[in-house]
C-alpha cells in the first residue's frame, strides 16, 4: 500500500531500470564517432541509430506495449521478463560487425527500455509513502543520472588514460591492429557493463512483491458491473485529455533538447567544438555527475517539502540559461563551454525529467496509470525520432550550430512556460486523495 514503510529497498531495485535506460542511450553516444569511422557511416546512418534506439522510436514502441501489459498483468510481470530482452539487445551491439546488426541491437535495447519505464515509475509511485513519493522518484532519477556519468567515465578511460591498455587487449581479442577497430572495442566493453548490470537487475526485480495498489485496482475491476477498455476511459475523459496535453507539452519540448544532447552531444563537441573524443566524454561525465548529485539534493530532498511550481521554474530556467550561453557566446569558448556544462548538469537534476516522472505517475487512476504513461512515452519518443532527422539537418555537422542552438532555446522556453502555468497541486497527498480530487468517486 501507499503508506507501507520500507519503500526504499524496492525503489533502489526498480531504479536500475532507469540506470539502464540512460546507459543504453549514452553508451552509443559516447562511441558514436568511433562507430561512424569504423563502419563508414554517414549522417543519415547516425539519425537512424538515434531514431530506433532507446532515445526515440525503439523506446516508443516498447512503451505503448509495456504500459498496457503492466496494467493488465502487473508491474512485477514486466520486470520478470523485460531485462532478458534488454540483455539480448546489448549482446547484439557487443558483437555487431555491420550497420544492420548495430541498428538491430539499438532497436531491441530501445524496445526493452520503453517497456520498462512506465512500469518502473508507476511501481515506485504506488509503493511509496505519501511524504516520500518525490524522494523515491528522485532516487530513480539519481540512478538515471549515474548511468551516463559512469558510461562516459568508461568512455573517457578507453579513449584516454587507459586507451593503450584497452588497445593491447583489443589486439588479442579482435586479432587485428587496426586502430579504429580497437577504439570501437573499447565501446563494446561499455556495453558489456550494461549486460552485467541488466543481469543483476533481473535477479533483484524478480523478487519484488507486486504493487498492492495494482492488486486492489484489479480486484475492484473484477467486481464492477461496468467493464470498458482502459484506452476508451483514457481517451474519452476530459481530465485525462488535459493531463496528457500538459505532460506531453512539458516533456516533449524538453525531450527534443535532452534527446538530441543524450545521443549527439559528444558528436557536437567534436564537430562544432573541435574537441577530441576523450575531452568530449570527460565533459559529459562531469555534466552527468552534477545531474546525479542534484537529482537527489536538488529534487529528491526538496520536492516533497517546497512549492513545486517555484522549484520547477528555477530548475528549468537553468536549462534555458545553459543553451543561451552556449549558443550566443559560442561553443568554441572555454568559459561558455564550462558554464553550459555546469548549468545544464545542475538543471537536469531537478528539471523537467524528474517532474514529469513524478506527475505522470500521480495524475492517473491505477487501472490505466502505466498505460497512460506508455501512450505519452510513445508520443514523445516517437516524435523525438522524427526530430532527430530534423536536428541533423539543422545542425549540418556543426556548420549551423547557432541555428540549432536557437531552436533548442525556444523549445526549452515552451517547456518552462507550460510547466509553470499548469503545475498540479499534488504534494503531500496520497494517490487515492489525488484520484478522488480529480475524478470524484
């Protein structure tokens, strides 16, 4: 139940899903230039990798499937099988030797990520105490941030200080002295770490108890004389439509920016900024370390205690400021570059992502709570896949960086305004109280 103590342990186990979500995105991003050189990929190939990955359409497909299954069969059922799919996708990437194989690995992993996200946020919300719901979502966001920080740290190691040792190992394993192939081998090792974490997550999540909130919802549904498909209730209720528009409004515009950054930012550093792969991964590692810290300190410790509208406004404004500095001062300026890294790193800790995860798991009834998140995630990540092609065209390998930056600033301003205007008042209320307040009896 919602007031049951001891939600921290289950939150940590489920949060590994968030670690693997972000890890899947940035593991490919940290070695994107390496794979491009290794396989001779063009900009269009990079767009397809992003579009079908955990960053975009792969996750969109998984979310629309996983959200419905989590409501129908239970949150635990998703955890029992989904990590096996994730491990399969990672293995395909590890042994990829051509573009179709690499693309297939990204797609399978992305589908698994999409399946797991609605179930994880829903489970955390349903098993949290009233005054710890935001904190527990903050812990899940901490895991989401630690993943990229560690992945980029590994990327920095294999492209820098430990590059020679990795290359020596790569010579033995791959049987070749080609430097490009050896560099890609370092990126393959990063995917090996994701496989290991996914295996640990699978073993832990199989032991979880099913959500009591979901059990009660299924019991009430079985005793009800009026049976209707969850999607019919979801799309015919005006409250639901307004909620979907609000949540998609803040998260889609923000995800256009964050999604492009998550997959393309190291490539942007290297092409527009002229940095090496080693330096690009170091910047990302530092940025994500700040995000991890402020996911807990800035969001987890504050969101259950302070006015959420002002916290959202402050956090999102930092993200706007970050891209204003990088766009108008210039990516080749070291002061602008480091200001951007600090501002965005702090922003991402308690910005839109964390609030979306919290509100999306609070504002819908249990009977279609995960399905609603699956639908929204499908819309957001699906449109983000389309946006990846647009972004690559606007960006043009760094020749139109300022134009791309202005577009991202505009998107962030929309997310800021919509979120501040329509912030829901859910702090300190149980899920049952929120449901009754919004939908009546």
